């Protein structure tokens, strides 16, 4: 009896060729060119392959999966497609070369003035990115007014010392270090600039952060000694500026962006906090502090706008009780906004690295260098 060749037999080369037509939506290059596809296995009509993302917090993971699956399913003879995911966060080698910090990226969260919720945003972003699967550290660089431990429910704890290194306190999967761990709760820190510089330097060199994908640094408000000390001590991958919507805040945002630019730190984006309020009884939306300030300044300065965070009493309550809203109410409007901003921030860090390596990114993800 003659043996007929199976014309629908699928080859690994076909799968790779097909995945070479699937475009990564932020980097505008195909998955194969970006070296994101591996472990292709063909078992008759069943296809398995792995896609390695540039961050576990990739906001477009579902889109990439759907498009890759649809492309491979279109190959004649394919009946089942199994897509597996991994992540390999791009690394800023300067962090290890200059300060021996085993962190792939360091991101500063700043504000031109106080009272805009910068520390609340920094804490929730760190927790959100960690809950997406990344290894995250949070450095409270506000030496004079450290609030991060309270916001994460670890106020009053004392870090352990092992092998002459300070071990950071852990909360919600995030490694945390703050001056609040080292002084009494009611003890003010009255230091001149050189002492502040030394403290920040110690937080980087004397703390055993371990391996991190992202070190989030919560800066004090303004543009002073702490910001300069950090920039001198730590090669920042990028910076984020938090503001509120009213026009009076715009001048301070411009100063914050200008600070990063002068320090040669790429600006990853602007976040507008307290953007609007949704009445729980009527669902009506009220723009209490004005409208569109963050977007206006982002457009004016040519930097990305990362998103708006609505006013929600739960956010404030969570800061007082040590329960971040991305944990306590992740599906609330504020929780969803913060999770989305965290994913966008991680994506922009990946875009920054890829752009440096010669890949062109979407114009919507332009980052001020």
C-alpha cells in the first residue's frame, strides 16, 4: 500500500516564519527579530512556544498572545496552540558598574511640590509591579519626612543586619528601606546636606537589596539636596513626575522635568493624581481641582502622559492603615488606574532600553532623554 506524504505536516521553521509577522505593538518590530520567541515544539497538530516579554508587567500581553496564537493557528494542519510566557527585564548595567547594585533599573518618583500624593503613588506603583511578577525594591529617599513604611503597614519595624549588610523590610512582595526604620517615630531628622548625601549613599551600598528588576525611589518634593545626592550616587534609568490637575501646579511640574533633564535623567512620564471624583451615589464625575493640567504640561514639555488617578477616600485610608489600594481594592477606578500606570511605566522602561539598542519605538511612547 503506497505511503502518501502528509502535506499538512507543520515544521518548526514555518512557526518561526509565521511569528515573524507578529509585531510587538510598542517596539514596532516582529517577535522573532526582537528574539522574544523560543522553545518552539511541534507535536503533530499541536504547537507550543514561549514568548519572553521585556517585563512581567507588560500591559499588552493579552494582545501579543492573541495575535501570536491567531497567526500560528492559520498554518495549515495546526489545531492547537499553547503559548507560554516568560520575562527578561532589560538591564541598566551602570547600576552594577558604578554602585554594585544588583538592580536592572532604578526609577525616581518626584514632584515639584508637596501635597500631590507622590509617596502614595510611589508605594502603589511598587506594589502593583511586584504583584505582576517583578522583583521590586522601594527606597524612601525622603529623609526628613519618611512615610513609606506607614503606607505599607511596616511602620515601627527594624531591619535586621546580616553579614554586615542591612536587610530591607518586606511588604506586599516589595523590599523596603527608609530612614523611618532607623529613628524613633517622633524623632526629627535635622541634618545638613552632606549628612543627607551620606545616608542616601548608605541606603544604596550598605543595604542588601538582592536582585531586583526595578528599584523605585520615592524622592522628597521639590528640587534640592536629596535629588542631587541621588543623581550623584545612583545612575537613574528614568524619572517620573507626579502632579495634580490645577494650573497652579504646572510650574512645579516644569521644574521637576527640568531637574531631571539637567541631571541627564530620561523623563519616563507625568502622572496626574487627584484627577477627578466620582460620586458613589450618583456616579457623576466632578473635576474638583480643574481639568487636564497633567496632559497639558506633558504635551508642552514633550514627555509621555502616564495616566490619571481619581480621588478615592480608600486611597487615603489605605495610606493610613498600611493597605495600598492596588491590594485592598484593585478593581476600583483608582486601583485600576494605578495598576495600568504601573504597567505603562514598566513598558516605557523597556522601550527606553530598546531604543538605546537601535530599535525604533512607537511615537506615542516618546521619552525625553
